[in-house]
C-alpha cells in the first residue's frame, strides 16, 4: 500500500484544506455503477424487433414497427427512485426451502421468524405449494402421497384428496377453497381430473376431465394455476411423460373456471399444441407469455386481440423460460439458457411487453441456471439461481434496470407470502 508522508513543518490548516479539495474532487468524479449488461448482443439488435399482429381466429398476420427504442443513460438510471421492496402491497416476504424446512424471509433477506418442517421431497414445483405467513399447503408424491397442511399445530393430511399419482393444488387467497388435480393410467392412456372443495372437504365439485379416449397423441395433466381475487380458478394443461435435459416447465392450454355459474372460458386452446411453451399469464388475465415454438422467440400475446409481440433472440439463447409479468403487465422478465450441461450459461432478461425497447440482459451465471419466481413490485423481482456442478441454490433480488443483483437467501424459492 502506498503511504503518504507528511512534512513535519506543513501547517495544519492548509493540510486540512488540501484534504477537503481531494475529497470533493473524488466525490464529484463518482459515477453510477451499472451492472454489466449483455455486451455480446449484436449492434443491430434493436432493429430486429417487430410486432407481429396475429389474429388467432382469422389466422392472418400483419407486421407493425415497434415504438422508439431509446434506452436510459447511466446518469438517467441513477435518478430513478428505487422503492423500498418491503413496501410491496402484494407480499410480506417469501419462503425458501433449506435443510428440510420452509423458512420465511423479507425482501432484504431478514428472517421473519417463521419456519415449518417440509415433507420428504427436496423439490417443490409451482403447482405443488401455496404459502401463507402462518401455514403452508404442499403436495407429496411418495409412499405417503397426498396433500398436506403444516402450521403451528403440526402437519395434517387432507384425507378427502385421494391420489396415488402426483397431485397439484391451488388454495384460494381467503383459504376457503382448495383446487386439486389428479391423474391415473388406464389401458395405456392417461385420465386427468380437476376438482375444488371447501377447505374441510365439503361441497366437492368436478371442474373438468380429460378421459382416456380424449388423450390422442398428447398425454395431458391438469394443473391448478391460481385463484383470482374475485373467486375464479385459472387452470392449465401440461404434458406428461416427457424427459431429457429440461430447465423449464410450461403449459399446453389454459382455462378460466367460474364456480358461480360453472362456466369455463378458454384462454388458450389445447388444439394450438403449445406443448410446454405457455409460460405464464398476466395478473389482469389479458396477456400470456410464450417462450418457445416457431423460431424459438419469446413472445407476448394479447388475449383480447390475438396479436403478438415477438422479441429477438439474443446471444446464447437456445432455451427460454420462466417468463413472469410485472404487476402492471408492462414488463416481462424471463431466462435464456445455452442448454449445454457441460458449459451451461444462464441470463436474466427484462423487456417491455410492447417491444418498444430490445431485451436487456441484467445478469449472467456460468455453470448455472436461473428461474424467475415473480415480481415483488413493479421494480423488483426474485430469482432462484442454481449452480449445476455444485448444486448450490440461492435466491436473488434484482431490480428492473439491472443495477441491483443481491443475494438474499440460501435455498430454493418456494412461494411468496401474501
């Protein structure tokens, strides 16, 4: 370390004045430090964005030019007021799975002082767990398969849900209803059903069924996605019996059930055969994110008009997935992967859903993969990061402009706490 030697005869006040000048100059020279974005993107990336107008009913296509693609300068980014993530109107925090326990954290990584024993599984998917601050609902597929609730009184099994095969669940926000789907094999084909009931098992109702005769060349399961605040159930179909090097999961079709009149509205028809490419739906149920198919581009479809905004493929994008809309539906966060287990590379991407700016890479992981878990508010979202060679898993918090990528918990993200 270089040392600064002071002359004994130097007067004290001039020396303080010199230090003050040095401090002010150094402070004035500090510029906002940005997280490195994707420097490998091609120079003409913005020019490749187009908006493909697709009328799904008439099967006609029309192309529009997207809006301006002006990006913010580093100075402008520094002026953006960053909200306090804990002020989210959506969630109190989240649960992470750590050493066989569900542990609750706020969005700064502070413990909320709540944890519960997990089941025998070391991995829970999006459709296998629903969390609240005082209890968690989860499913198990083991010698003791079924649906469970764990809280301060211990772990209880829902005996009215009888399932020998995997079962998937969605609990209503008021915890008055639970929806679940089951499947069974018969004569070489799959039968799947989806039900709902009151939390005590009363008023059990069949929502939908796909019989073995209807399973032609796709074996589909039902998946309860979530209940809306006004009491409707979003559910989806997804393929089963597929394998290989899979980093993402998605749906084939999607439906909206209203228990008030037992009506079912088709949001995405199974006959479109999206496979596992349907990634998510916006909070207001007006847009869906599709992450594969066609030329492999990520795209957003308006469910009202049938039009689609298609985003350009970026460097190292072999697979894409885990797309999640911001609360307003104006932004989409998703993951791209190199899809090479020997030299894997993952990237977190954010893009305006209207295509007015090109996809922006916020952060990258080598020898690893990402999953976007969901948005805390309009500016922040959570991500699970996994290193493939070490199986090290952690939860990260990112903001939309990429200037913050913060480790907030070890373990795998389980669910938000409303």
